[in-house]
C-alpha cells in the first residue's frame, strides 16, 4: 500500500512593523508532512540501515584489558584528579577566595568534629582527626572541588551505635582479642578505627569494581526519610548533654526512658547554657540565611559562641563548681598509626557495608549539587576510591568515619571556595588547633556542643514538610518516605535503610507490574492520539480499539496486561472462539441430519427448531483451534443472526491496535503470553496491529520465532497514525457512508469483505470527513 497523506510547512503568518517601518512576517507553528504510509517492513525496504557490528562480551573484555599510552595517561589523570584542575588553577582570581573559605571552613570543622565525636561515643579529639587526615587524601583523589570532607552526623551516629554495642558503658565488652587491658575510651577508639578502616575497604572495593552506580537505587525520597529519622536519633542522643545527665549507651528512642526517669537530676547550668546557645545560634543563622546576598561571609556564630562558652566556663570553673561535663584534655599531638583489629572486622562487617553506602551516597549527592551549579563533572567511581582511601588512611590514625556535611560544605562554597585548596587550608587550621591551641577548648561544656548539633539538625528535621506534598503528588513515594522513617526510628538506622530500600524496589516493581493502561482515541483533526477519558473533542473510529501499554512487558505483568486488554475490548476472545467452534459443531450436526439447508439466502431451518443441547466442555483443545469452514458449503457470518437458536456473543470490533511506544523490553515468558493473546484475537477475525515498537524488540521477536502463519511481521507499523489510516482504508467507518449514502455497500455483505468501491483520492477525502468533529 502506498498512498500519501499530504503535508508541508504552512507559513501562516502575522504581520508586524519593525523599527524601520518594514513589514515582517512571523510564521505560526504549523506543519504538514508528505510521505508514504509505512509498515515496519516497507520502512525497512525503503530506508537502508547502517550495518553495525555489535560487540560481544569477549570484545568488551578485550577492550577493557587493552593497554596503550593514551589509556594509561587517562587512567592516571582519573585516579589523581588534582593534576587536571591544578593546571587550570587561576591564582589571582581563586586564591584569596580559597584562603578565606579554608579558614572559615576550618573553624566550623573544628567545632563540628568535637560535637560529632560525641555522637560516636568517643573523646572529642577523635572528631578533629576526621577533619584532618581524610581531607589530605581527598585533596589528591577527589573529583569535587567544593565539598568539605570530615565527620557527618548520621554516619557518626551509626558508628556510635556499633561502638556502644561492642563496648557498652556499664556491661561487659564483647570478647575481642587485642582490647584487653585498655580503658573504655581506648577500646571504643580501637573499635571505631577498625570500623572506619573496614568502611574504607568496602568503598575502595566498590570504586575499583566500578559500581558507583549503586547510589541510584537510593532515591531522594528514601534518603530524605532516612536522614530525617537519623536527625531524630541525633536529637534524642544529645538530650543527655543538654540536661547534664548520665545516660548509658545509645538505644534510639528508648533512651528517652532513661532521660525521663532522671529528669529531676537535670544540671541547670548545662540546660541554661544550651538554651542560650541554641537561641543565639538559631537567630544568627536565620540572619545569615536572610541576608546572605549582602554579607561578604556568613557570621561564624558557632565559633563565636564556642569561644564565649569556653571563656565563661573557664572563668567560673563550671566543671568543679557546678558539675558541668566539659570536653577535657585534648592531646597536643596525633596518635601513632595502628593496624585494624581483624576480630572487629568480623563483628562489624554487616554494619560497615550500609555505612559505606550511606557515607558515599550523602557525599555524592552534595557533590553533585555543586558540580551542576559550577559546571564541572564528578566521577562516582573515583569518589568511591577517594573516600575509600581517605577512610583507610584516617582509620589507621583512629579517625572517625568521614563523609561530608551539607552545612560545612555550604560554608566552604559560600565563602568563596573554588577548589580543594580551601579544604587543605581547613585541614591546616585543624592541625594548628590540635597541636598548638587545643588546650583552650578543654573547658568547653559538652552541652554547648550538643546545642550546636541540635541547631544544625534544622535542615534535616524540616524535611518532614515533604510528607503532605508527597501525599498529594505521589502516594507511593510518600509511603516509601514514611516506611523508611519509621523503620529507621524503631529498628535502627542500618535495618531501617534496608527496609526502605526494599520498599522502594517493591514500589518500582509495583509501578511496572501494575501500570496505568489506557484506551486511546484521535484528537479530531490531528494525527495525535490521547486517552479517550481525558478529552472532549475526540474521535474514536468505529470498530477499532487502540490499547496503550505504558511499561515493559515481562513475566510478572503479562497476565495483568492481558486482563486489562480484555477489559478494554469488552469481551474474552477465547470464550468467543470456543462458542463459535461449538456453534460450527452444532451446524455441521444439523446439516448432517437435514435440519439445516443451504439456500441463496444462506442457512435455512428445514424442520422445527431443535432443542438446545448441553455444551460439551470435554475437549477444550479442539475448541481453541482456529475456526474451520473447509467442510461446510458456506461461510458463517458471525455478525448476522444465526438460525436454529444458535447464539454466539457478538464482536463489535474488527481491529485492535497495540501501542508499544512505551515498551522498552519484552522477556521470553511474556513473549509466550503475548503470542497466545494475539492468536486468540486473530482466530475470531480481529485484525491485530502493533505500532511504534522498538526495532530491537522486533529483532528479538524474530529471533525467538514469534512470527508464524497467523502472526506476521506486516502487523507492525511505524506510527499509530500509519496503522489507523491503513485500517480506515480497509474498513471505512459507517459515519463515512452516512455522509455518502451512494457509496454504502449492500447491507447483507460482511463488514470484513466490503468492496473497495471508493478510489484512493475519494477515500482520503472521506477520511478527512470522518476525522472532523
């Protein structure tokens, strides 16, 4: 078939005057296309494809292990990204900003390091290590120029849960060789260091195996629910410092019980100090946020309040006079590196893996934000390698597990930081404080650190505002958020993350297994087809159903699609096929008995109507075969009234169009189900058309012997409109004949065998008429 539907660009224009008085014509967006009607077969015949050699698995393996000078150079540059950005470093433009940013970030990193070490149940100075050792490694290996590497509250809390489980405050420690004779603080530091080392090994391994893509399975919704739950855990864990109470261990919300039972023992000095710090820090942070465009740098209110608190605590001797718990001794040197404890590896391997994922996911998300903002590229696999080596190196020096914190990275970027030179300068600030002036922080009340931590949770806690929005816009996403949040609250962060990930994957399966199928119709006067329920001015051709499948077809949803397809057409083709075969069996029997005879008018009853016989259901396989008229003297018109009280359910469509434009793949199991479904329709004389199918899916169908004498490749059309024009030529709608009664075929003729009495030119005009509203 090769007729054309005419189209060309129609320059409908409007006139306007230019500044010089000349008239300009502005084209209105309209177009008309002139091309042949294409099936997939005819399109392939008329348009030659490029012959491409598809690489085999062996080819990919060979390419992966092929080595040349260019590839070695690229690999070296990718492993040490500092070489790339140092070449383009603009000293005059960037250096001053990096210096200011490095100093500001270093001061914030010191305070947050001290505060987050409390979350891990470690002495405060181990948090300073996390702001120094990992930063040095990331300076050389990291691809982000703006994130601030160091302690992250959620990760510190997860480390603290493992540390207090293995080395509890009151009870016996887990029996681990190598921890004998050490103090509780030293035992916890060793467990934390070994855990950090193991987290680094997992991250480095994933980076070398090029599996940085794993973070795509942690959706923004899941991360939001998880971090909000972590913020609640952190908030609860800091209450004991705010109230100045001695509460053993970290057990999530259950710690509230211990706090409430001791609430009468609250240290008023701790409570008042914390409240004052929280109010002032919160107020100044709001000022920073509101006037950030006018302030050259944010006011470092945490640092200012820390200095004031240290001075007040030292002047009034809070520790001795009022029983306030303070930071205490900070060593003026780094500890010697130690080898990790292998037994701790065995005890914490299950905990370390989700920590490695969480730490990387958070840092990668923050890095991606700044990479988009400043127009450069980050490499997920290289980030894994950078954080892996950073944590291995930091773990050897008893550092906390490192990631990044959004607030600290925001300081580094907003104060003018352009590269990781700002990061290395912040590490130098931490080094100076640790080795030279750390003793000045010894009188700092821990309640101040707790207050700073709580104020910095504002961003994470405010994520709860997303729940009403998600409920209105996407309830599945809302369920993921709520389940992840509740599971992380009551089951712990590690199990909560696993539960949230499981629910998220189930949601993906649910979306693909039960998508929203629809019946399409034509937007009048166009070649556009939309859901018939959504539009008023819409035309649905008589005898045609257009069924859209909006998802991949695989073993889990093929039955769902078949069910939806039957709902769309309004009948079960297999049931009708069986009814027709039973009717034919009955007609043969009546003809044989002489009770039916063939006349010019068709089949006529020669005797009295026979009594209705019970239907034989014993041989269903025979009933499922195509209708066979070979031994009958006439073909039965199933759309006409049948004699002898024989009834078969009517079929009110002659064509079924399946829109495969959103089908990305079909698996083998679904192929079988699809083939069976198509044959059921074909065997009751319903023509099947599949449109907009991916060519690679068609190739797969051919390779899997999908086509046979019933299902042919000619049923595939390039577009939906191609198929509809083909159908309308084969089956002109009755509305056309209402407008052209002289073209009406004999009413007794079969709809499927109408003569094509209309010329192609006339027919195209009729098509236009039929499409007009």
